[in-house]
């Protein structure tokens, strides 16, 4: 079955502290990149549909100063800008004309983005990247193939009515609209909407709650329909109902740690169940574990005279006794299993404790100030990636120099 090409638009919000990170990546201002597939010699082919004259931060602050946008009521670490990434499978562009086709495609996608955000004045930058090599497809086809996609950095705003309060001297104005501001708010900009039936009324569940449609799902619909209506064909909409999320490095680490905690907890539970089973088996075995000597004496004891035991009964007892002695080997094996299970439980509980303690602090930090923590870790991870890339480049350049000298 041939692969289906699908349209995808990702929409992610960021706090103010992430301006420089997104700017350096989108505008190719880094000297080195952790992504080895970025071919900097091709960066001049990237296309800016909306250029940022200054830095993202400076443009944002200017819009604030001019009153074009407002951050009234926002917390210091709130999300104040966002980025939409418009995308289709690499093979789609390769099969339809490559660079020139992608340029026309994303030029149309940019027009849709302007409409989505409410006007070009809210867009800080819009760049089509043409310098990221698709390694797997390039190896498959035996030639360099590049992955084209569009980054649109914008400020999410909604219209907010500011009304006259009771302190207004003209009582007739109290409660009426004093002015309308363009409030920065990603959550309100992309709030879920109620699903409507054929009569335009909200669809409700059995318990009476309105059925909500995620705003991102509707954005996927609009992107797909917009591009099809603009004349671009041969692709399908992104998979509906997908739970795939774009995770930051910190989110990914937390998710991996949580998964690891779950696996260890499950293994501890399994080992404890095995230990309980072994202990139960040991109890049964010890109850029947009589010795030959003890049972041999059974028919020879004298109490107030001679005690006799029927020959067949004596033979049956001896037979049972021998089976009991044979169980000693089984008891020894079970004891070893019990010891191993107990040691494994202690080991896993120790790992569980250490892992919990190592993740406790940043989980608490994530609960109290998630965006601030993400920003700090993003900076740390970015520096680490850049340092590792620099070391790789030094080693690579050293090898090339050695080859030239040879």
C-alpha cells in the first residue's frame, strides 16, 4: 500500500522567555545546530513571507507600547506568543515539483495563517525552511531530498470588552462598554467549541454536558479545506482523533520518568505476588516434610505395652514419608526463589525511592511554575546541544585536516 500524504498544522504556545530560542532557530541565527540534518549552505533558500525587522521581543514590546495588544491580567510566566507549523509529508513536495511547488504551497498557507490570527499585524515572523534534509528519504532515493515546512510565529489575541465600573461618575455609563482591547490569550484564542446538531443546537451527552470539539481539530480541518480549495490536491487531512503531542525535552523527560516509575511499580507488585506464592508453597511443603527416622519409629513405639500397626498401614505411611523427604529438594528450590524474590523486591523498592526523590523537585517546580521551568530547561538543553554539536564539528574538522595532510 502506498503511503498517504497528509496535511498537518501544529500549534504551540510559549512564554516570553522563549522568544530568543524560537527566533534563533527560525531565523537561522545559531552558528551550530543540534539537528544534524540542517544544511546551513542551503539556508539562503529559506523564504520569509513576513520578516521581523528587529528581534521578536522588540516587536512584541513595540506592539504593547503602541496599544495594539494588551497583556492586562496575565501572569508573568503566561504564554504570550505561539507558533504554527504547517507541514505535509516530504515525499509530497518531492513528487509535485520540489522547491518551487513548496514555495507556492506555503505562500497560500501563509494567507490562511494571516486570517487565522486576525491580521498580519499580529504575526512576528513567517519562514519556510528549505534547508532540512530528510535523511531516510534521501537514503531511500539515493539523492538529497529536503523537508519543506512553514513556521508562523504570532501573538494570539482576542477582543475583550472593558466596561465602565460603579466608580464612574456618570451612572448611566455603568456596565456599558468603555473600550475594546486586543487581549493576549492563547487559551481563549484556541478554546474548544460546542458541537452543534443540524438545527444549530448544542449536542449533549447523556448526563446533559455539551459535547466540545477541540479547536486544534477544527484548525486541521480548515487547513486541509483551504489548501484543497486553493487548488492543491493529492493529500489527505491529518489523522482524526490522534493523541500525538509535540513534547518539549523536559516534558519528554517527565513522561519517560513517569513511565519508568510505572514499570518499576508493576514489577514490584509482580515480585511481591511471586514471593507470596512461594511462601505459601513453603508452608505446605514443611507441613508434610517429615523425616524417615520419625516415621520409621512410628510402628515401634511402646506405650503401656506393645503397640502394633497393620503392615499395609505401615507401608502406606513409609511411602508417604518418602514423598515428604523428596519434597526437601523442592523446599530448597523454593527457599532460593523466595530469597531472590525478596532481594529483587528490596532492589526495586530502592530504585523506586531513588527515582521518586530525583524527580520530586522538578515535578513540584512544574506544578508551581510550569512555563518558567520549561524555559529554564529549554535554555540548558539548547546550550548542551550546541556544545555537543561544536565538539562534533571540531572532531569532524580535525579528521578533515588530517586527511588533507595525508
